[in-house]
């Protein structure tokens, strides 16, 4: 598991982020304070405070380089 900080400060960014990570079969969790949300859930993401960076926990054993490349536009 790896944790990175991402910024999803617009509706378009949220939509493209969800589309980007749904291509992977691994689990992704967004962690904001005491809330943990499935990162593949658009409705869940909009329940978070998107004005500041959010922690993304990536539960993957392989393909980490590919995942990080896809996440580049969202990294803080």
C-alpha cells in the first residue's frame, strides 16, 4: 500500500480522476480526517471537503509505476 496526496478542486478533475482509476482492479481509498471513502465513488468524493488536498491510499501490489503515471495530474 502506498499513500499520496492529491488535489481534486474541480468537478471536471473529479470526473477524470474516477475515470482514470476505474481502469485498475485495485482498491483506492480517499482519506480526509476521519472519513475514508472509496475513491471510485463520485458521490463519495463529493461528500468530502475538496478545497484542500486529500490522502489517497493505493492498495496495489503491482503496476505501481503505471498507477503513479495516471495519477500525475492530480498529485500535490
